[in-house]
């Protein structure tokens, strides 16, 4: 008999009922509770800095807006995040109950929602509706910006035009031949002209550069080229665009002192003007991993600010009376800040330059306050400042590469092994210098590893020998070329700059020599096909985990980094790529050669086809390929992928074809591609990519082994910059 208050427990036997299992909801609740407890313990013991993670969450919200497709999804996501924050507050009412997990959940949800809302608001405020279709327009316009591009024999004008129908202002970007662009065509001038206009171009193929998105946030409704003469109705005022005038005058002065390619790069270092650099030299710098030296960003701004700080500090220290009455680091920091801001404005105040200037100013503030200068918290503050002003910068390669490099540098140099390796010790000058050189090479290698996935994702090609090239090029530019340019400009005030300009030319000839030598080596360039967005996100998540946590916990980031890297490496290349207008087609042959429909070597379309398919070597026109049969109107080709044969029918002209014959040819084909409208009677077995399809879907990539179709439209959603019918 059971005692009162004690439940009777069956002891077994044939008549005993089986023990009841714990219901599934209770098991799940227990698992969630244990997971929450472990998360709370981890957050309490990690000793991490919350500031950088706030910046990561804010960037995540911005990225969500670009990834999600429509306004209802953006609204639903913001609402869901707000509910998560409220649920966390309601669930853990006790102040001490899982305080770290509660704070992390609430803060992350609110900051992600804020990031999504801010980029949405930015898009609504500055987004410029593209023109509906290509057109010819006569306009009365005001020049907003002038960009010199002598290497392309043109000047690029950004003009503001008032729409006669709606009364709203539109901004157009118009190319003017260099011979017709006199000095009167500058900021503030009012002009009359006629131009052929096009809507800003979406990606020509999936994974290519998205100019339409950039134009949307820059307020550009169309691009085009001038036709006929330009009439100047009203000249520019003396103060209109004076910073741009100083920039152009400085660039022209530098090019007049240093001739050829070195002069073009010297002008870039002095004023940020890249318009004089030839495509050949720019390609060499890119393939050698040295393009960042041509973009005024962290290296250049930091060099200017550091040089002014040190020179000011040393010169003022020579005056004992001043030393006793002022804190010289404060004065030097003020002079350096003024120099950095002036250089940023002079070079065009692009987002990478502004980001670098903000970061350098924060370092100066830390030095003045006696705080540690290089910390991830300062990097996070700079990132938040940029993203608050230009949230769209997040999806651009410039922002991603610059912050990835800075985070890699700071995380590496703040790690315990590196601090121990660089700590002062009793040793010879030779050994100390050797450690510095090793650290310089290790830093370059870490930067290359951090940047390579980003570079491959955006540009589909990366220089594999960039670490070695940067080991030579960065000290050359930082300690020789840039100081010599500054010295030469100073000596020109007294007419004594010629010797310094000669040295500038020689140093930049060495830089170009490094770029051409490295880029010409076998295997110097790695090509990669279009990668899934998820693969790069997994890699970056692991990299950020490694950079922002401390101790052994950061090693957990190795797993997602490895998964992301393997995913990117295993990404297959498309078998067929069709440009958005259907006029250019790229086909990967079984022999590893790229077959193209048109013989247009060096064209923008063909370069994109090569990069997306990731095949090196000269493309072969389809008409010269032995396995293809081509007439003046169509080409037919059979390709085999994973044991299955695919028959392609590709249009070469827009001549009228007898409909019955065309329908019969379509019936025998798996895929039909044409840059014109095809009749409904044309019914291939798998895909008809004619003009109607391409107008709706844009550029298309076919993965025949997986029987998968990827289009530009799939990645655009309902964002304002993608207008399927606004293309030619």
C-alpha cells in the first residue's frame, strides 16, 4: 500500500503499464532552455566588445533589404524583428535572468531592423527613376559635375534637367568628345545640347556589374552621348565647383611635370583623378593585386595624416617656449586632421576616402586622449558612420574590401601571438628588422586571404601573387612616391621642383614595372565563375567571428570559413550565357574553350562572358568552330553535358524567316536563342530565350547539368532600379 502523498510507481510485470515518455513540446522546451543557458554562459565569459557586433548587425539589416525582394517582405521583417525584441523583454523580466542573452537578442533585433529601415528610407529619398526607354532628347541643362577621362578621349558631364511634363529634375550622365569639351563646360554652367540617352544598364549577365543599382542611389536617370554642338547659355560662376577646378588644375599640373603613364599615376596620387590611366596599365595593376594603390583610400589618407602629424610634432618640438605651454600632440593632431580633411575633399570625397578619413580622425582622437589607437571598436564606429550616410555602400566592392582589409590588419596585430612576436626585446637591429619584415609579409598575406573571396565574387578574377607584389609596392608608394609628390608640389612654389618630379617618375616606373612583371607570370590571375551569394556570406560570417571574438572561441570561425571556401571553389561555371539583349552568347565547349556568337574581341559584352564562364584563352567565334553549322541567319550546335546532348539554335541576324521552316527547326532544338521576337509556333524542347523572354528576365545563364536557369531578374526583385521593359 502506498503511503499517503506518495504516488504509486509500477514495478514491472506483464500487467504493468509502460512508463510515459516526456511529451515532445516539453523536450523541445528543455533543449531550448539548455541552449539559452549555454549561450548566456558563453556571452558572460567571453569578454567580447559589443561595439563591433552592433556594426555587424546594422550591416546585416542593410544586406537583408537588398536580399529580400518586395516591400511587404521588408515590412514583415521589420515587424518580426520588433516582435522578437518585445518577446525577449517579456520572456526575461528579471534583471538578472539571462541578462547577456536578453541584451544581445534585443539589441541585435532592433539594430537589424534599423539598418533595414534606413537603407529603405535612403532608397526612397534619393532613388532616381530611370527613363522608360532609349530616346533622343534636346535639353536645357545645368552642369553638376565634370570628370576628365583623357585616356578614353572624352569628358563626362553630369547634368541636371527639368522634366517639362512633371516639373521634376532629372540627372543625366553624358559623354562629350575631348576635342569638343572646352574649359567653359564646368560646374555651374547652363548649356543646351542634344543627346542619345539610355536607361542605366542592369547586369549584362547574372553576376556582372550592376550599374543600374549604383545609378539609382547616385540619382542618375540616364546615360548617353552628345550629338552635335553644345551651346553655352550661361557661364559658370567664379566660385561654382571651385574644389573640382582645383582638382583638375592640380591633375593637369602634375601630368605636365611627369609625362606618360607615371604622370597619370602621379596625378591620381595627388588629386584622385584616374581618368588618364590607360586600360593596359589599369589591367596590369588589377591583375597584380595593386589596384588599391590607384583608389584614394586608407593607404593614401593615412600616409598624409601620419606625415603631417610627425612633421608638425617634430618642428614644434624645436621651439622650447611652445613646448612648455602647449600639448604638442594635440596641436599636431589638429594639423593632421585638417590635412586629412583637405585631401579627402580635394580627391573627390568618395566613400572609401571618407571612410579612411573618418578612421584616421578617430585614431588621432584616441592618440590625443591617450587611448589605444588601433582597435576594432574604432573600425566599427567608422563603419557605422559610413553606413548611416551611405547604406548602399555595403553591397559595393569598395566598402567590403576596405573594411575587410582594415579588420584583418587590426585583428591580426591585436592577437596575442602577434603581440608577443612584436614585443620589444634586447636584440640586434638586424633581428628586429627581420621580425618587422616577416610581419609585413604576414600582414600582406592575411589581407590577400581576406580580400580574395570578395574580389572573386565581384570581379570573377583575382591576382594570386598580390601579397608579394604589395610587399614591394606599398613601401614604395608610402615612403617614396607620395612623399616625393608632396615635396615636388612644395618645391614648385619656388620653381625648384624638377629634380623631385624626376624622382617621382622613376619611382612610379618601378611601380608599373612591378605590376606588369607580376601580372605577366604564369598563373598570376585566378578566374572564377559567378558564385552564390550564400557562399560568400558563409565565408564572411566565419571571418568576422574569428576577427571579433577573443581566445579559443574565435577558432569556431574556421568551420564556416572552410565551408564557404569549399562552396565557392566547387561552384560550377554556366554552360551557356546570354547577354540581356541576346546579341552576344557564350558557350563553354567540352574542350575548355569559350565559343562566342560574334567576333567582337575586347568588347564589354565579351569580357563579361569570359569572366562569368571563367575560361581563359582567346574566345572562338561560333562560325569558325568545326562542330557548329552556321548560315547567315542561324547557327546550330550540339553540346554534351554529363552524358546528355543539347541541341542549340542561335539567331545571327534579324532577317525574316519562313515561319514553317523556323517552327520545324525549333521542334528539333532543345534551346533557341534570338535577339528578336520569335513566333509562338517556335517551341523548343526546353527554353526559348527570345527578345520577349530577355526583356522580362534580362541576362541569362544556363547550367545544363543541373537543368537550371539563372536570370538577372531573379536577383533584382521589386527594387526601383530594375525596370525590365526599360531596356533596348
